[in-house]
């Protein structure tokens, strides 16, 4: 094995509007902004807690002094003395010079990036070596664009990224017939593995079987149970990526849950049939186990959240970290591995502890310390501050200190021999345990049975597809399976969608909107003339939606004559359907005539944009724009389908000036929580000046939408708890930040019984920023419950967002971890070797005689 350092390549994206660059999202509800309150005409800045003792403040980046500006503090008997101004932070170029990466791509084309990152990976693939690319950076910095290129949807094609160029180069080697190429696409979210090439829904009468990660002694970490699709032509990759995007866009999650909280893994498996000097040209079909397999993996990691602003209260202790929960296990593993590489020698037990903390670290084990040649692709934005760039590049510096151990890949037959022996040994142990049936041995027997099942699945996975089925037949079977899955969702394949759009330019249709440029516009539903298009969670709906706040029949859309499109809402879904942020109120049925470009918000699960080509053509003719008239029947540009402002995109736009409160009343009907605050808001409007009152109203709009979402999640996840969240105002309404005026309380309501007069109790009082953090956890709980069917964190103070964590809870958790670690490190208790040997001998004798084993006593 050859120790190989991890390569680091930095890509700096263009300014806003450049290639692959997305607008930056606001920090509201993600990180509190810096306080800048005006008191007596002077700015009051927050001071570091150690500023009063004369020590320097926290360090925001390596080699820099305090990143928090101090305010005048007492200086003893000599009087007040001002703390010295901190030196300016280093520029991004200085940070890059200190990092000394293996390559820097400033703006640059996809071709230039491929020469730095993709060409070495392609060389590894053609040479029969494992390779890996890990894309790391903040949301919107260009990770997905670098790996995949422009949007794969039909709304527009961009420059191909690393994966399409890599597949193109590998297919040239496949043309010789010596190497076959297979693709798997996985998603890691809530520490669960989801197969994006599998069916949309679980099979009838059973639960969906998700892939698992299993480590092999010589083959490394393997993904067992995932769909592997053969790549025979370049068009196959586009179809597979489009299908994976549709799977992501239709997942039963919350719309406002950031798309940057998930990891996507693209795995290319290359299989060489037979030996290089063997009977490759004999013309006979050989088993897939006669050759060897190796992997090229591309990780699109979750977005690292933005760094806290300098001087932000309550964030100084986060210096030196990147505040992203999905990446926390990876940061810990890389930091510990970097420390051990410089000081002491790691043990296998230490590695097991680090890599078993999450599915992400286990999937990346080979890329960090195993048999692989790894490249870290760091994506930055040209307008990133030095603090944000420093936090990202600090992780890159830790990765530079790691060493992988690349070595020759053994023949698959040699690698499978130990695994077959392990399966045989586990079979004997399971039979022995079933024969013995000692008291208390049921749990150990179940554990052996699970290990045997996993080993068999791994053996079947490594053996590859059956040799009786050719790659063409396997591809045709998978294509038919995907088409059936898309048809059940009312969708078309990528090629069919492009064909229909070229032919159909008059029929109205819906396209999905998303905060992920790769997912925006990947769903398309046609509204056929004269037909009623039902929307809901029912299986027979023309547009089936699975997600938060979606009843079996949500609404229906009617296309009368390709020009007039109306929406019909049944009774009981007043605020479940929003049109441009406005609710369709009324006690009974409600109808609404729709227009081209309207945004339809379905529950809390999906937002769609309506396109009526004939209305768009009339609008462009009225505007006398011949250039726009030629594009009237075409889909909107990808930028028009992006959700840039989070919850703000879902709300009605308030007036620019509101001198009277009655001007704001029409903009409070879309939310249950906001409608209940009309009297309080009217009283507050009279006490604040017009501009400040309007700014607070916009903040309250966003907060109430999040409160409604939290109540919906609570009602679905924990209906028996009867917890309801409400907004409350603090008395200090003249604070600098609008978010500081809001408080969130959780109310527990007793059961309504005859003659009961028990009042509701307050169980939680949270600041608005803390509530937003808890809401993110609630979204994760909801997603885990819908995707996996279970949630194991209930009443756990560390995992349950509806409970408060106390110091005693933390101490008990630490103590339980210490006890569990000591038990794991302790030697196993002595067993009955004589009894086991006798039982194993009896089983072997029965097998040799061809008779069933003796029954257990």
C-alpha cells in the first residue's frame, strides 16, 4: 500500500449571475444578526466575555487576532480604557496562500475544473484503482453544479460537470468490451440511506427495504441493497439523474426544510470481466466473479452553514467551527484523524469509534483512511467574507493532513473466498445456537441470524448481476421499472418530457419550485383540457403529493379551453392551498381563476408554478416584444423556479407603505396564528412609526408561518401530547432587531371533558431564534418518520425537540456513554465451549448423514 495525501482543489465561483452561481440566501432564522442598537446616539457593540479580563477575544480564523470588536470597559483606577482595535482579517487570497492547495480554479469553465479534479479520477478508474471526490462548501457555492453541471431538467441544459465528463471517458474504455460500468445514486439524510434509483413508493403489503452499509475486509465499505443501473450510452446517465431528481423532489418532507441538509452520493462501479491475459476473446460468457471490481465515488455533501457574523451575540463560542448538524460527525472524525496523524498512532478500535458515529463517516471511511485516492473539492464564492472562507478552508487544511493507502485490487474470486467462509461459519453458529437454546440465548441467536443475513446480502452484492442476463436486458428491465414508477406518480421520463414540450406548446402545465437549482423544474404535470386534475395524497390522484398538511383530496384543477384554468378547493382546506400566498377563504367550496405565472402552495409539501402558454403569448403581444413572444410557449428559465428567500417566497407581498392598520388586514388571512394576533398587531401598530411597524409585520408574517408548520408537525407526530405553539410579544418593542420582540410559547391543553375547567399550561418559553432551531429538528423528525416509518428519539432530551435538555440530562448521557464504552471494551464472558463443540459436532454429523439436526432439549 502507498500512503497518498488527500488532494485539495479550490473553486471560486463567479459573482452573482455568473455560471452556476445562485443568489445567496438570507441569514434570517439561520444565524442571529449582530446587534446594533442605538442608545443615546451611540452604537453599542457586544463585548466578548473575556474582554473585561484584558484577554483577547475569540479567534475566527487561524493566525488572526480577536474576531469580536470590544467596547469600552473599566480599566481599574486609571478610569475607562478602550480596548485596542483588532487587526483586519486576512483576505481570501492570503488564506489560500496559507493553505497551498493542489489547484485553484477561479471562475473557470467546467473543462478547467475537470483537468484539475476529473482527469486524475478518470486515470484511476482506467487503471483499476478506487477514487473519490468530496465536494465541500456552503449552500449555493456550486457543489452540485461542479459535479453534475447545469440543471438536468428540461427547462435548460448547462455545461456538463465532473460526473458526465467522467462517464464519457469511462464509456470509451467500455467500448472495448473489457470493462462494464454501473451507477448507484444514494441520499444520506437523518442518518438513513435512501436509494434514489428505487421505486417511489413501498411495495403493497410491505415496507421499503433501504440499502445498508457493510464493511468488507478487502473490498472496503460496500453499499448493499442499492439499485445498480448499467451505463451503456451517454444518454443513460441523463435519464438516471433525472429520475433521481424526481425521487428527491417528491420525497415526503417539508417544503421549507433546506435542501442543503442532505448528502448525495454517486457511485460508479467498474467491473472487468475475466483477467487481462485470460480468455477475454474466447467468446464464451464468463461469470462476473472471475474479474475484479473497483469504485469511483462522488460525494455532494450537505451545505456548510454560513459563519456567524463578527460581534453576533451568543455565537462567539462557535469560533473555529462550521454550524452544520449533518456535517458535525464528519468534522469530528477529520479533526481526530488529523490530530492522530501528527502525534500518536491510531488503533483499529479508535477508527471504529470514529466511523460508526454516522452513516456519512462510515461511507467516507475508504476516502479518508482506506484504499482510495481522494480529492477534496472546496467551493467558495467570490463575495464570501474572509471569516466564511476561513471556516471552510480550515476543514480543507485538516483534510490535507490525512493519508489514504492505495493498493492493488485483488481478484474478485480471491476477495469472495473469505466471505464465503464467513457465511459457512455463521450458518454453523446459527444452527448450533438453535440447537442449544440456552436460557437467555435468544438475543444472541437473533444477532447471529442478522449477521448471517447481512453477510449473504453482501456476498450476493459482490458477486454482481447474474451472468445469464446481459447488460442490455438488465437495462431494459430497469427502464421499464422506472417508467412504471413515474407513471404511477403522473410523471414522464426525461426523454418523453422533452419530446412532449417540443410538440405541446398550448396545454397548461405545472412545474415544481425548489431552493435547490438541481431540483427546480424537474416535475411537470400537464392539465389536459376538459379534465379534472385531482391533487392530494390519495393513491388515485392525478398529482399525488406525500408530505406535511396534505389531505387525501386537497384540491382540483380544471382546464376549460387551454386559456381559462380554475382551482376548486373543498370544504375544510381553507389555508392548505395558497395562491401567490393568499388563502381561499370561505366556509364551503371555493373557486379561483388562475393566471399564467401563479404560484400554488400545496400544504407544507410542494410549491408549483402554473404555466399557461396561450396567456403568456397574449401578454407578450400586448407588450409588443417579438423576442418574448417567440419564447411564450417554452418553459420558464431555471432562475424563475428558484425559492431564494425561504418562507418569504410563500407569503403575500405586503404594501410598501401602511399608514393605517386596515391596509395590513388582507395580508393576515393566510395563517391561523397570524389571524389570531390582529388585535395585538393593531395595538402595536399605533405605538410604532410606520416603517418600523411594517418591518415588524413582515417578520411576524414569517414567524407565524413557521408556527403553523410546527403545529402541523406536532399534530401529526405527537397528537396525544396536545401541544400547541403560539407567538407572544415582549414588552421592549423598541429593540434593534425585530426578531427580539418575539417569543414562542408551547401550550399544553387538557382533554376537553364534560364539567372540566382545567386551564392550559405553559410548558415551553423559547426565544424566536431557539424556536427556529427546534423547528429544524422537528422537520428532521417528520422526515425520518415518513421515510423510515419510525422515530427512536422520543422523550430523549438530546434528540427530542419537544423536550428541554437540562444539565442533569447531559451528565446522565455522558455517564451512560462511559458505561457503554467500558462494557464494549471489556472481554466477553466465558461460554460453554464443550457444550458448543458437542452441539456443532451433532449438527455436522446430521448434515453428513443427510438427516435433520436433532431437536433442541
